[in-house]
C-alpha cells in the first residue's frame, strides 16, 4: 500500500470540527471582520496561516465553502455540532441587520458552558480525594490498628477472633485490600458521574429559559432591525431548545395568526408568568421594546442563577455528607475496638 503524497486539505472534506475555544476565537474574528466592513471571504483568507493550526484550517474550510456558493451561516455552523444552531442563527442575524450582538452572545454561550463543565468536573475532585483517603484508612490503616489491639489482648474478648480474622485478611493480603479499594473508588466515581449528569439535566429547563430570554432580548434590542416578532420567538426558541422547539413554534404561529393573549398564544407548559407577560407585551406593543428587553435580560440572569444552584447543589452537599459519614464510621470503629474488651470485662465482673 502506498501513501498519498497529496493529502486532501481540510477545505475539501465534508466536515471540520473545532474545539470550543478555537470556535470562540474564530467567531470573534468574524465579528471583527463585520465591524470593520471586510467581506467574510477576504477576511478568512487572511487567517489561512499554518501558524494558526486548526483555526487557520477551519477558516480556509469555511472560505472555500462560501466561495462555492454555500451560505456563510451554514458554512460556519458546520464547524460545531453542539453549537450549530446558535452559530447559524447568529450569522443570519448579522447578515440581515449588521449587528454582531448575536455573534458575541454565541461566544459568551460557548465559553459559559465550557466554564460550567470545567468547574463542575473540577469540583468532583475534592469528594473523590476524600473517598480515596477514607478507603485507604479503612482497608490499609484501620486493619493494622485493629490487629495490633487484638494481638495485645489487654482484656480477652469472645468476639476478638471474628474481628481478627477479617482485619488479618487485609493486613496479610495487600492485593485484596488494593482490589477492594479500587472497586469501591470505581463505584463511587460512577455514582459521582451519574449524580453530575443528573444535576446537569435537572438544571436544563432553567438554562433553556435563560437562553431563550437572552436571545429574544438581543433581537428586539437591535436598532432599526424590524425583525418580525414571531420569527424572533422562533429563533430564540431554536437556540434555547434546539432539540424540541416545536412548542414555541406554536406560539410563533399563533402570533402570526393575530393572537394577543396568554391563552390564545398557547405557551409551552411550565413557562413562568413573567416570561409570558414579556412576550404578550412584545406582541401587543404595550411597552417599549427596550424595556421588554431589559426585563428579559433580568429574567435570564435569574434563571441562570437558579440553574447554577440546581446544578451545584448535589455536588456540593451529597459527596461531603458521604465523606463525613465515612469519617464518623471510622472513629466509631476505632472507639469500639478500643473500649469493647473493657466493656465485656466489666460485664463479666458485674
């Protein structure tokens, strides 16, 4: 088999994935191009530098696709599957209105989620370290202490042989003790992983509401944009809940049909009343759009804070409770081993 001396460039392949940080940097460059009035094709050509690594190859990939007739929004969105929807919609908004606010919001969204994931998994290190220490103490240190107490036999105990047999097994067999520690730590790590995933899912509804409010606010804040209200709702919903935006599409359809009340708009279940009021005010024009956008941003911050609390509660509390329970159990075992022979002797004399 002979190797291909002319490998296919990234721009000719069907897909090209960027990591989150590189994607955010490329979007910032696109925003800067738009702000300076440069065309996307010429601006991306300037980024085709080998020193930029994957970022430069991604810029060339998008440039070639746009040059061959693909829309910039679709070409840019193809760089990341998780953020495909917000990138596509942000590029469309920028192309139609000239505003880069949606691009900046996409960058903020990417970095916020990346930071949240890093902080969530880093916060799991402390409970895991506590579990490591507890397991080592239970299966390596504690057996030696109990065997030493049993061998000294300050006062004979009828229960000493059974306890002695258990702990002597771990003292004499390091491999068994290490295997038990590994199994326990693996189970604890799997439990932690399940709990973290569960807490992230639990926070998703609040995250979706926060994203919806922020993206709706961005679109109605753009001066002289004249974005249709129904379309703004659809776009915000698609970014917030890209997997299930159908319920909000019903709201947009009802807006186009002339609905103006909460009942006729048919909001998705569990939509908070303040968000309903803001959407109704936007549809009916009862309040200035800037005031509605301000309220939506405040609601977004509120739901973001709620999501952070929901996501961090389990990780901040439950593992620490487990660590405390383990430490208390170790102390109880040590106290029992130290004083139980004396209590039995006192019982016999009594």
